[in-house]
């Protein structure tokens, strides 16, 4: 029996898992309409399984008018026709499980689409069966909105509805009305949605924007936010978000969800918690054994630099102490610019990408890879005429488009549209993405794709990297050194974040023997963007 099997016997599969995020519009198009779909994902799962990851997380594919590309849901238990059918989803689950992959899906509970039948009924009157399923409030005497809350996407978080003669709350687009989770019927309906997908075989959920799920019923004004000197492109940025989100009863809702998930052995739940200082809520939502399994950290997603101190401070928030939750880390996702374009100058991209991959796979917590990250995909400049992202369109040109990180996956370098589709894709491919295509990298033993496969196997071969404790030994401007320890195994990990050679202090490695050396690393020195794992 391998070391990985031994470790798996004593821990949940998700603890220390490597998870691969798929943005379904952009992964693979099976029917030639230029938009990725579920059968396209199923057909390409061999690539994901070959990476050695434990699970896939699939971003929303539910029935939607696509005002926010699937995060505005009109049927929580339906598949949008652009992505396929429920039968296609069942086939995806079956294929993934046959390949040894778990399947996680997004659950978007804080709001629905304004096209959802629940909202269509709720807005008809103040007395219908679902009148209190959304957050409705009367106007102030002068007709203005009930309070000063602002939408993430710009402008007031309230929209007037003449049929009810009231405003409804939407923390995001006006087409995304907020559900009223203070209503037990809404909670019950949401748990029924979760049960629907659990019964279909999903292995867990990522809970989108879960801190927006419940609001202050008194509708008190948010206080102004202090001016930090950073650019503020939205009215939302001028407030402290005390009352429009983060209500004290959210953990009680999460306990009900966890109790449901625990009826299905081996299921995994991870919270997305955004904001300028989310750690307190992340710990609250994952405390003990009755709430969520993990929380998804934003520490790296919007950072303009990757530094040793950034890593040190992020992992310090998740000590290995009883009752503290388990972190999940990502350097890239569908909402943030590609890290390779944020963090390093073009001449150093190849070396940096290798170091970055080993770093992500060495941290204590779950490692979440974003599709194409294993290829070193860069952020794509999307012209205004090609923009799809509603936030970028509304705040043009001050908000960096999320579209640039959502471009099609390049599969075959010399095929039309790099093998993503036979038709023009919904977003343009990056001009440099063809040469990074899967087929080219599979054929190159020195490629980032091949390295990623090797490094994931390395992580799985060493239980200390999967679930061991973590202690930062050294962090300065350039050098990060930390130890991962499990039982009597101690693994030391050293990374050079700079473009100059740095020495490793002799006392940090002791008598360790190298396990992995990237970019000409040795036991006493790290060239630019080099990394060393020693045992």
C-alpha cells in the first residue's frame, strides 16, 4: 500500500486535497456554439485526472439568464441549456467518479435571478405565499431607498418595484434579488436544493458569497469606510459592510447545511468569504465539527505581489489548534487576474510559474488550481467591444475585467481556436495561449504541465505535505522557509521570491536531503525563483 493510501485511511479525502476549478463556459465546447458545456468537461476529464488532483470544482452551470454568467440562477435544480441537461451532469459525475475524481459544485444561496419563479411570485403582491421570501422594504417618506446600502456592482443596493410599491435588496446586480434567509421557509427550500444535488452524487459544495446570506433586519445604515488611499471605483468601496451582510445567525444556517451534508458520508463544504478582513468570519463559519469543513482564502487572489511575508501572515491565521478550521488556498480564480501576469515580469514567467506551483502545493491546507494554471496561462487583454463581464462594463475602464481570466482553455495548438471549439469562442483566446496548449506541453517533458503532474504526485507521496503542521522558519523580502511536520517526518520547504540569488541560512536545513529542486536550487543557495524541498 502506498503512503497516500495509508494517509487516506486516517483522514477525510478533502483534508489536504488538490482541487481543480473548471469555469464551464471556457473549458471545452462539445456542440460548436462557442461556449463550453458539461459534455465538453466530461470529454476532457482524462486531462484533469492525469494531473493527479483529488477533485474538480465546477462553477455554476444552472439555469440562468446569464446576466452574471450563472451566478444569477433561475432554477437552482436545473442545468442551463447552454451547458446541457441533467442527464449530461449525471454522465459527468459518473465519468469523474470512474476516474477517481470527486465533484464539487457551486451553491449560490444569497440571491437568485429576478427570473426565478420564487421572485416572480414574491413581487406580485405583499400577501402572496412567497411575499417574504426576498428582502422587501418601504421607501423613506421622500421616496428614496430604505437605507444607504450600496451594490457591489455600483449604485444603491435597492431597486423599486411598482407592483409591490416597495424596494427589494440586491447586494449584486439588480437582476439578483437577495433571498430572505431570516424566513425559515427559505432556509428549508435551500436545504432541499442541496439535498437534490447530494442525491445526484456530488461530493461537496463551494458556498458562494456566503457572508452575504443574511442582512440586518433593522436595515441600519452602514458607516463610512476610512480612506486608505487606495482607489475607490465603486460607491460600495466607501462603506463598512456591517449591516448589509455578515449577520450573526449565518453560522446557525451553516450548521443546518453541515448536518444535511453529514448524512452523506465523505461530503465536503467550503465557504467563500470575501471582504477586506474576512478571517474572523472564516473561522466562525468553520469552527468545531458542526459547521463547514473549510474556508476559501482571498489572501493571494488580488495581491499585486507575492511576498514571503504575505504567505507568512496568511498561514498564521490558520494555526494547527483544536477547533480551528481548515484553510483552502488559491492563487487564481474566475474573479481575479491570472497570477502569472500580476506577480512577475515576462522574462521570468517560466521559472516563477514553477516556483509558484510548488509553493501552492506545499502550503498547509487545500490547494485549488484554476483551469489553465497548470499551463501557465496569462491574463488576456479584452477590448471593450468583446467585454462580457457586467462589472467591467459598468465601471469601464477603471475595473479590471474578470473576462481576462475566463478565456478559453487551449487544447490543441494548431487547431482552430486552439481546439476549444470549432466556432468563434464567447471570449477571445489569449494571443500567446496557443503555444501553451495542452498538446504541446504534454509532448514536452520540461513543460509546466508535466512539472505540475510531478509536483502533485510529490505532495501525495509525502503525508507531511498533505496534512502536516506548518511552521514558518524564515521570511524576509526574498526568502521564505517553512517546515511541514507529521509524526516523526519533517520536510523543509525553501522558496526564493526574487530575481537574484539568495543564500539559505545553514541552520535552517540541518542534515536534510533534497526531495525536489527547481530552477537549479541547492541546499545552500537558491537562484532566481528557485525552490527546494528537503527531508
